[in-house]
C-alpha cells in the first residue's frame, strides 16, 4: 500500500467523483481509477461504489477513510517534525461553548508557549457533536461531559462543575443567599438548553428527583445568545460556573444549586493512545495542566478537581478507563 493511494482515495471520497479528484491531484482519470482498483485488490474489499452521479464509499470504504485520514495526518506531522527537529504538526481539540469560555484562551496561550510549532485547530460545538466527531476521527481530543462506553477512547477525568442559578439582580423571583434547592425556585422564569442538550438532560433528572416542575419560558441551544437573554432580564438560567467566565456576565447574580447530584463531570477524551500523534499527546497533557491550574487558582467558578478513582458507578454512570 502506497501513501499516494491513500491520498487518492481520500480525494475521491471528498469530491464524490473520479474526474474532480483527478483534476485536483493532477493525474488522468484512468490512472487514478487504476490506483484505487489496486488498493481495493490489496485489501480484498470494495471501497467505493459507482453510481450514476459519482462515487460513494461503501461501509468498508467509510471505515478505511477514517483511519486513512489519521494515518496521513501522522505522516505529515512526522515530516514536519523531522524538518523542524522539534515537536511540530497539528492537533484538533473540541470544547463546548461553556468550556471554551474559561479554558480556550488559557490553553492556546500555554500551547504557544510550550510548543510554538504545533498548529492548533479548536472546534467549539455541543458535547454530543464533539463526541461524534471524535468517533469519526475528525478531531483528536475533546473535553466531554460523558463517556461513550462502546468507543475505544482514552479518557482522563479532569474536574467536576457545580451548577448555578444565574440571572439579573433585578429579576423577579431570583433567589438570594449562597445556595438554593431546585424545589425552591418556584415560578422563576428559566431559559434553558433544549432537550437534546446534555445539560438539559442532567437538569431534567434533577427536576424529577426534586419533584419540581420548572417554569421554562424559552429554550436556547447557543450559550452566547442564551446569556444575552439572561443579561436582558428575560429570565434566569441554570448553568455551570464556566458560563460566568466571560467579562460581560460578571455583573449577573449567581446562586449555587444545593443538590450534590446537580453536577457535571468534565473528561478529556481522545482517540486511543496508539493512534494519537506526538502533538496530540502533548496537547492532552497541556489541556489537563491548564484545566487543573485554573481550578487551583480559583479561575474556574464552581469547579473542583477529580481523580480517576472518584468516578464511581454509585455517583455517576460514567466509568473512567
């Protein structure tokens, strides 16, 4: 198997056409088709299915595509490292919006200081989307809020976040004091993520345990827009303390949710160690170091560090590897 065959195959899948891929690669279509056929013969399986509108990967082709992406990325990183004679390459890291608001800049600064030749690709998205991207090898590592037991990931417990009721000081019904129980929120208007959001699932379980029926006045899945509504006094929200990290939210009132089960674990998940590039391994170490430093310095509101042994089945459905 040759590296050029992998590059040819990835290009064909990307374009969905032999002709378009050949044009981009600067080869004739017949030569490209011949190399793909040789690759399929070597693997003894059909990778591409020809259709009237082009080509699409088979199930085997899709599985091969994911691993081929990873293999070529490692080859490119190895070439960069050899030329630079020090750690280089690139790594893609996923963070949910609330996580990025407190961890993103600090992580980028630490990576630039320690590994200036490593190029970062930061993906900000919902945790569920990041898990799907990690499974498809589209990103190298991510901060997630739950583990997928069926996945061959390397998982490192990082911290646990307490939840807060957050709202404008003048909002009617906004609780006072240091903490409040869910059952004491009464008719407080709440702006929450929708049911597909992991945080909403956690809150729904908390509401059910407290036998509390929330007064949800709006559902917003984007954290920035949700917090815009909260600052405007349209309602309160329940979020981890990281939602308060941005300067524009500093003036909002926040009251800790008293229930001990109303917490959100943070895990650093990555592709398996044997698949993770040297740049990815370095980024994972830096990500953990920066997260722990932010907690120790009190710069991650409501967070406390967790050890792997702390994640037990009695507390949480997550299992650490």
